[in-house]
C-alpha cells in the first residue's frame, strides 16, 4: 500500500566537533559563537572545565554561549550523549576592571581592584608604570600597590589576551610645591594667592607654622589663603597626604 513517513525528523546524535569559535578572546559575560558539527543534543558547554550556565544550540553546526564567571584561559568543550568535543585552540579570557578603591593615593598606597577574569594576570600598571608587588586574590579581585613613578591615569591589568584598562583614572597625589605667592606682605585677613604644583587633597595651609582656617583651592596650581591671627614672618607651607611643600622665601 506504500510507505508512511513521520512528520518530523529523527535526529541521530553523533560525537560533536568544534572547528572554530569567535571571538578568540573576551571578558566574562561576552557571547561566543561556536562553529562545528554534531551539536544536536548538547547538554553542556565549558570553558577550560568551567561550565557555562547559558548557551543556545542554534543548529547542528552552531552554538552561542556566554563566557561564565571563573572561566580561565584554555580549550572550550561541547558535550552531548555521544561524547565530548574539545577545541584545538585555547580561548583567552580577558580581564575587566569594574572599579577600584581608593580612587586616589600616594606612592605606596594599597589599591583594591574589582572586576572579572583576573586569574592568570601577569601584570598590573598605573598609567603604564608597573606594580611589581600585585597579588591576585581571586578571579574578581586584585590587590595592588601604587609604584614609584606612577602618574595620574588608567590602571591596567595584563593577561595573555592583552591589557585591559580601567574606565576612569586613578588620581596620583604628589608632593606639593610652592613656586611663588602674592602679595609678599600683609595684615591679618589679607588674601594671599599661592602658585605652585600638585595642589590636590590639600589638608592645611600655614603661615610660619600657624594654620589658616580660610583657604580655597582654585586649581591644582593655585590656592587662595587668608593670613591667620597669630601669624609671624616666615615661610608658607602647604600639606597634602604625600608631603608638605614650603615657599622658598618668607
């Protein structure tokens, strides 16, 4: 009488094979596309042994998967009931800095970096100046120390995938210097304009050791300060967490 056919196909599950993936490196949370064969019936996708919680089998030849937290550099694997396929090349997990604390500091200050993909980091730098003492606490945290010579700028974490930079600058607090002031003499309450460098995070301004309670930082190079009661002839000083700078003249 004839042959009857099913309305839908019966899928034969065969051992999967991964021929390529893109991108070749990315941060945790990024979507990666796997190309290959035998993806039908996939039950698990892993990055160097760390299972991905989210993946979609688009077809027998394509899977979209999200890089899981805790993933490290290594091969990608796809598993179905017939077996497990392993990529011939390693996927590189890039670091991502989401925040750091404190946001400013002096040389030698401890800075905690928070993010993802820190395992396997080979270097940390402050605006290009390497920190030789950094410690990888976990995949999401690195403890760093502001190195000598560091300047204001981005913090970078280096891995085989490349160097990832913070979105914002770390602000270096450097020793202040007073290059000049005007007027050169005045009564109590006189406003004196100080010119110099590194006028950031200023905690005190003193006239021959007597602190003024009235001062304003106009910029990193200018401060306005009122001569305090009890001030005597002498040098003016400016203090921030890095050091105290003195005027050359009284």
